[in-house]
C-alpha cells in the first residue's frame, strides 16, 4: 500500500525585508546621559529600561569594561538625525 503525502499549506510569507537596513544611532528622545542605551533599545526594538538596567547590573557585577564600552559608543555612534 502506498501512502500519499499530505501537503501542508504554508502560511503567507512575510514581506521581503532585504532592502530594509537598520542603523544604530544614539537616541535623541530616549536619552538619560548620551542616548547610547536608548539607541540600542530602538535598534533591537525593546524597552530602553531593560537596556539601562542591564548596563547598570553589568557595571555593579564587576564588568567595569561596560563603562569603557559606553564611553566608546558615545564617541563612535552617531546621533540620530533630526526629524
């Protein structure tokens, strides 16, 4: 006896996003010090409070290099263009 393979219909494809490019900027609106954490949050589409708390937790847990990374990003990452 030969079994027939059932065909499962796939869900509709999401729009093709190959041409969409994301760029990391320091935020102008979600800013406490330099906008670095706000910019990271906007880039990854998450709450900026989560990014800030993670940075503070890493700083307090002895990952002092996070402060150096923050300062470097403050200098290197461009500010969000004015609207």
